[in-house]
């Protein structure tokens, strides 16, 4: 058995890298749906169908657990798949499997509260708001998952999302850092103008953005905390596996990288982030 990590492209490698560090003996299979990347501008039903297909491919590879290392897939498709598809598919496979996402761990990290917690509505005036900016794909922003779920738990946190339509595509294509810095700076300025001031904290709500986290830091006011999805996901997965010993992560340190797109070496941005050349097999 093994752990599957799924993304529309290379952004999920940021989460995958941290999971490998946290679970060095576990077996991992990474699948990038590069033939259909990016997901952020696609209709919801397409995102659900593509995410289901990716999960099935990873379960076929022997994965017992799939982590959706894609905010768009986790925001739009995860709940649907867990509630309406996965129960029947488990029976068909005849073994325990599950799908987890990165949005829940991120919200837990942003609020400092467990997912099960919901704030009591007392109507009390909040003296000081913590302004949280979320940079994401258009589909994640349209889902309003961060606004809705954080508001349920913390009424002293105000969430403002900034959709970045082209950024994931540019990172996937290995765009020049100067071009990426210009686009990121423009989105930070747009969000700041809409809020009326800079956010107190920020979520990089697309795993591609973690590859250029330094450019977000440069565009935001110095010292603005970034909520790191890879670290939050690793923490959550460690707790989850401790509660679910029936989901075997393997112990042979297997590492496989699959793509529905063009196999072979990935772009220079990915190589720089990963620390060494990285080649994908055809899915």
C-alpha cells in the first residue's frame, strides 16, 4: 500500500516534498494531471470528474489514501466524492481507502482550532479584526470555502480572497521570475486596495504558489506571516494515520511520479524548488 498525492500539475509537489520529509519510510505515488491543468478556471462538474479520475488512477496503483494537494480540487470536489462516490467505490475495491484534502488543515492552521469546532454566535462586538488574505485560483475563490469555514470558527477573523487567474498556469510553464514577481505584486496591490490596508496574514491558497512563496513575501509588507499548507497538511496527516492504522502507508520508501501530460523532466522552477532534477512517468 502507499499514499497518493494528486494535483492538476506540479504545485502539489510542495505538499508532497513535506510529506516525504515527515514520513521518510512511507511509499508515495504522485500524480499530476498536466493534460488538464490548471483546474482553476474549469466548471465545477469538470473539476469533480477530473478529480475522481485522478483518485481512481492512484487507487489502481495500490494507494490506500489520496491527498488532494490541490486547493481547487479540495474546495470543489472533495466533499462530493467523499459523500456520493467513495462509499460505493470502497465496496467495489473491497478494501479501506480514503481521500483527504489540504483545505481543512489550512483552516485549522489559520484559526488555531480543530475542524470540529464551531463558534457560538453571541452577537458580541469584535474589537479588533484579524485580516486574512487568501491568494487562490478563481474556482477556489468562487467556492468561498475559506470565508465560510473560517467564519464558522472565528468571528474575529475577516477573510478576503484574491483570485489569480493566470498565476498557476505561469508557474506550471516555468515562467521567468521577473514576470511572476510582476503578476504577484499586482495581485497583492489589488487585494490591499480592496481591503483598504494590507492583510495581517496570508494564505497561499494554491499549492503552485508555494514554489514562489519568496515572491509573495517580497510583495507583502515585511514580516507578514504566511500560513504554510505543506506543513499544515503534514501535521494533519500524521494525526490522521495515528487514528487509522487500517490505512497502510507502506514502508519501502517508494517514490513514483506520474503525469497525464508529457513525461520526462519538469521545468526549471520545479527543479530549483525540489533541489534536483525530477522526471515523470506517463500515467
